C-alpha cells in the first residue's frame, strides 16, 4: 500500500515554483537525485549510499529550516514596524561623542 499520492498539475506547479524561488532547495534535490545515479561510482555498499542520502536529507532540512526562520523573522519585523510608536533598536552612543 502506497501512501504517496501522484502529484496533480497544481502540485507540480507548486513544486516548480518552489524550486524557482529557492535555488538552494533545487540544489539539494539535484544532489539527492545524483546520489541515486552514483555518477562517481563511489557508493559500492548500501551503507555508503544510505549515509550519502542521510547527509543530503540533513542538508535539505537545514536549508528549509533556515529559510523558514528567516521568513518568520522578516514577518515579525514587519509586524513590529507597522505598530505606531515602535522604534528599531539603535546602538547607544558613548558619552561625549557627537552624532
């Protein structure tokens, strides 16, 4: 029994847009595809192939989480800037220095 449903046209468009918007994600996906083809012919054991796939998945996860965190940070910053009376943090000047 397969839990993966075939992608419909809308899903395909979402995937393609995500890859266009995110070159790092695209590079990670291409790296995983290369692992399955083993162009360097260095993955002779199942353990080697498994380790390569695990590393690629970790890299992809880190890339996605980094982008998620950046979007959250940008959104929080925009929300704070839209509130009246909120000032961005500024470094304090040392006594006696002129601005």
